[in-house]
């Protein structure tokens, strides 16, 4: 599932939307509609400000400077269709997930190492830094597992992502209960509620994330 400003999308809905955009035809209004739809879909799949979005925006600017009338319409349709067709192929083939998986383990391992280094320092500030890093690693790991194995592409609320992992059979007892309990830890760290976080809790979250990394990204 994918949470966007307009609602929630599954991988299948992303592909359906791509196919609809590829089928657009007509004049200026239809071309603008296709262009806007492509930008929305790119935000869902690639993220805000991606190079793919930048390329399409630049192409639109080039066409606008050079063309008018029906020529503008056709060139815009061609540009949009090229971008959306490529997006569809990447989503269908799982190429985006494959690329991300190659770097996920190393990046998150670095987060965990930084958190443990901070936790080794015997100060409240260091504990708080470790808590933020642990919370970020926990959330990112959960989201990446959901994206690769449960078709969750985007920014669903984290409790919904955990539910999606449960429904997909990727989290079961006792891991499911642990993952749910750490939602509060993540929220405390996010809102700087340091009095609700102790060193043992931080260490526990780090250990849990390490287990998930070994299971899903080793």
C-alpha cells in the first residue's frame, strides 16, 4: 500500500494508474492531465525531487519553448509515455527494489554502529542521539522489508506498515509483538520525549533491527 496526498495505492494500483496514463490522448487539456498524473506517480514510486521527475520537468520546459498547438500536445504525450512506460517496467521487474537491496544492509548497519558508539558514551545526550538513530534504523528497516516483500511502496503510517507485514506473514509472534511495542519507542524518539526512553530500551531496539537485517538483507 502507498499513502499519498490523494489516498493509498498498492503496487497493482500503481501499475493500473500507469496504464491509464499511457492510454491518454486528445488535446492540450489531456496532455496536461497526463503530465500531472505522471508527476504524481513518479512521486509515489521514486520520491519527491527524483531525477526522473527532474528529467520530465526539463523536457516539458524544452517543448514549451519550442512548440505550440498540436505539436506541443504530441510531444508532451510522447515525453510522458516514455517516462511512465519506463516506470511501469521498473515496478513490474522489481528493479527499484533490487537496486535498493544492494545498499540497504550496509547503510543501516552504519546507523546501528553509530547508535552503539553513542550509547557507549555515558551521558544523557549520547543516549538521546543513540535513541534517534535506533528509531530511524527501526523505521527504515520495517519500511524496506514491507516495500520489497509486501508491495508497500511509499509512506504509509508505520503502524499500517507493521500490519501489512503481519498480513503478508513476514512478522509473527514473538517478533510481531516486539515490532508493535517499538512503535511507541519510535514516537518517543521522534518527539524528543527523552524521559520515556532508557539505555536498555535503545539497546533492545538495536538488537531487534539487527535480527531483521540478518533475516531479510544478509
